[in-house]
């Protein structure tokens, strides 16, 4: 499955548009978040064409344990989204969570 985007969630408590589904596509994606810090954090994932509201979340304030522990990963698989929609990510600590989006856009 090809990587569509990857990197750190670079700001604390600010939603970042992390990936946008191409117009004319029918994407099916997997979203993987991994806490790479030594402290617990919470993460949120929303799908929307603009800045998300509370009703756009597929995960909200999900706790991730520190790096090296069993609960430091969140993965959502087979997320089908509409063309032009964006994956928005938010974390309680800057540069603490690595995000990977894999999938197909055909």
C-alpha cells in the first residue's frame, strides 16, 4: 500500500490538514499514529473539507501511551473518504506523534 503522507504532528493543540484526497479519486486509506515521546499524549482525527468541527471526528482525544509501551499506537484502517476531503490531525504535544497515511486513491 503506497504512502500518501508521513511526518510529525508539528504543533500542539492545533488541527493540521495532513492529507487531502485528490479530486476525482475514491480513496481508501489507513491512518497510523505513533507516540514517539516519553510522555503520554492525546490525539484527534477528523475528516472534513475545511477546518473540522466536533461532528467531523473519527477519533477524539484518544490517549496514546509513551514510546516503547504497548498503547503508543492508534491505527484506523479502511477509511473511505470523498474526493477533496482532508485528514485533520491534532495532538496535545508538538512533535510527539508520527503520522503515516497509506492507501489507494483510484
